[in-house]
């Protein structure tokens, strides 16, 4: 028997055993897939982020993601289940003309998910209610009022600045409002604190703000460690047709969500405090710089500018003991620290800041009602509900009307 024949004879049992193992493995997978289907067990994949059926697209060259023009969908997350339609300009708003109509006072409202307010029907958003309330402002002398909703969920101040530069000015606003939410806007603006890197960042170099657009080189899988799975690198058709892979992916997603909650528990609280380390100090410096930059660019256009600091749910919890318990648990000295810091910035840079948290807390306490939270989420937590949007809109409308009235008085007094 030749050497080759001897080698074949030795390898034959190994090949047979290997074939049996592979066959058994494939058979076990098939049995598992059939069993899961018979039991009706599945874990559907999240939508493909590049699907044109989604309300947001992920190819915005300046901001990363953005509302998809004319998108129609149903919101089924935190809040009310409601139909959502973006207008032709990519805003969660009624249709608007680019050219400002005659005899119209137009407001551009920048912000994140609190401003976009996808959690309630459009007519119950703060922007929509403000539009109605301001129509009653006598200082506007019967002008039509438009409050254009440029809010987008997840945005930080850098993306709001890019929205201003590339989308707002064509609408010729008379007033630019910035809704600042300290709960995540600060960390959104600084890469070492943020987990979702599919966004622009700014750094200050030699006294000049320099934009970091490296997000353009990221794939969706590189965007956010906590929201993606290693299995997402497999062909989507394979994941869609394998119940076993779906369950493995779901288990990994659940584990990553727990890890995120653990990793970011303190990060999601630190905005209430003096910066605890260099990262937070830098995040605050960048945030304040970006707000000032927005103010400067608005002023250069000869347009009025105001900032409203948006409440976090624990700031306005209707029960005092709950607020105190929260402060003691996380060693918080002042629930309104971030709001006061932004107001101090406004005083230094000469722009108006109105803190919504304190008057919202007063209303919540007097009525014993939560202005944040929904039945399908944690009570009194999360985003503004209908009441929160309404009360915030009334407060903001009053401040804007008072400002317009004061400006008219000053103008009259200056007239010879």
C-alpha cells in the first residue's frame, strides 16, 4: 500500500466523523428553527436604519440623521401612539412655505426631542400651542404667527447649530428660540461622554471653533456600541430568516442595554452638579461656547434670540419627598444648577435665558400632577406629556410676548 493510500485510509474516519458532526450540527439547527417556528417564538429585527419607510434618514451631510421629508409613520414608543408626518422641509410640523408670508411673525424653534415632541399628537406640542397663544399677543398687532418646529430627537447643540446654518435662514425668522435640555445636551456635545457618535462635534483650537465631521466615515454598525450587535455584520436576509440568530441578537441587545444603564447611570446625573472631572468641565465649556456661537450667528443676521432651559423630570416632580430622595441618593445640592449656569452665560453674553423648570415645578406641585411621563413608560419621568407641553408653551408664549412688548416700548421711546 502506497504512502498516499495509507494517508487516505487514516483520514477517511476523520472525514466521516467530521461529516457526522457537521451534519448533526446542521440537523440540530434545523430542528431548533422548526421548533421555534412551531412555538411562535421570534425576535423581530429593528428596522433597517437606511429604510426609506422610516421617519428619519441617516445620510444628512451636516447633522448625521434628520427627519425624512414627507415621511409618514406611527410612533409607538414612549408616549401616545400617534401618527407622525414630516412636512416637505423635513420638520415635524405642518406644511410651511419657504418665503415668509406677508404680515407674519415667524419663529424658528431649535431643540431636541422635547421640542420635536413626537410623544404627543402634533396639535398638543409646545410649538403648536405657542403658535396659538402668540396669536393673542397684542404687541404683534394682529400679525399671523408661525412657530417652525426644527426640533429633532437626539440632537445636541452642535447639530442645532448646523440646523441653524443649513436649514433655518431660508425661512427668514424674526426670532430664533433654542430649547436647551441639560439632561443630555451637554454630553451630546463632547465625544468622550457621548455613546452615539453619528453626529458632528466641535473643538476650540487657537480661538476658532473647528468642526469634526468624522461621523461621515462611520458605518451604522460603528455608530453606537450599545445599540448594535456583532450579528448585525451578517447579511440581513440571514438574520431575518433565522429565529435562532434573532434570539441570540436579542439576548446581546438586552445585555448591552443593562450595561448602558450601568455605565451611564452617573453620566446621566452629572449635569446636575459642578463638573466632577476634566471631561465634564470640557463638555460644559464646549456647550457654552456653542450656545454663544449660535447667539453670535443669529445676531449677525439681525434676528432676535432667546434660550429656554427645558426641565428634567426630577426637577419638576410634583412630590417634594421624591425630589429630596433623588437629591440625597445622588448627592445633588441644587436641582437647578444647570439652568442657573446657562442663565449666567446669558448674562455674560447678553442674551435672554428663561428657566422653565422652576415655574413648571410650581404648577406640578400645586396641581399634584406630573408634567413628564406617560402610561406606557415610567410615571413622572421622561418627556413632557400633553400637560407639560401645554404649560411650557404658555410660559414661553408669555415671555416672548413680554419681550416683543418691551422692544416696542423701547423703540417708541427712542423715536424723536
